[in-house]
């Protein structure tokens, strides 16, 4: 817990001085950063099978945007995808630096199985 607090203080201090924050390599949330690019060009129905029905679904022109939200102890994890022709063409995520363990586990399983 003390290590996490020091990390959080360090990130907040960096963000306040530089205007942006980088997630250190040892931060738990870094795992999701490394997994998310693996979703590009995957079949979007596989992600729905893995994560369940999305909380939000919006069509803009011929692109479908899906968003999943999962509450964490501190904050909320959110994964959004842009889907075109049944394939994932863009991915964004946000969440606490303590990690998005459910999303990480589900995406890792999907990545390993396909």
C-alpha cells in the first residue's frame, strides 16, 4: 500500500509540474496498456463474448463504438472500441493506476485464445 501511495504521489507531482503523466513500467495499470493494442483487427464479437454486453453502443456513420465499464475499489475502468465491418479498428481505456484487473484478465484470455 505504501508503494502504491508513493507511486500515486509521484505521478500527481509529475502531472502537476509537466502537465501530463506517464505510467511507470512497474505500475499495475501498465499491463492493460500493453494488452490493448493486441485487440486491433480482432473480431469485435470475440470481445463481446469475453466481456459481455457493453454498457454503451453508439453508431457514428459506419463505425460502431462500444464501451464497457467496471467499478474498481478506487475509480472505474472503462474500455471503448471502435468497430468497423466486424473488426476492432480503435481502442481506448481509462482507469486507476492500481490496474483494471477484470479487463486485463479477460483481454489476456481473449488474446491467448486467438
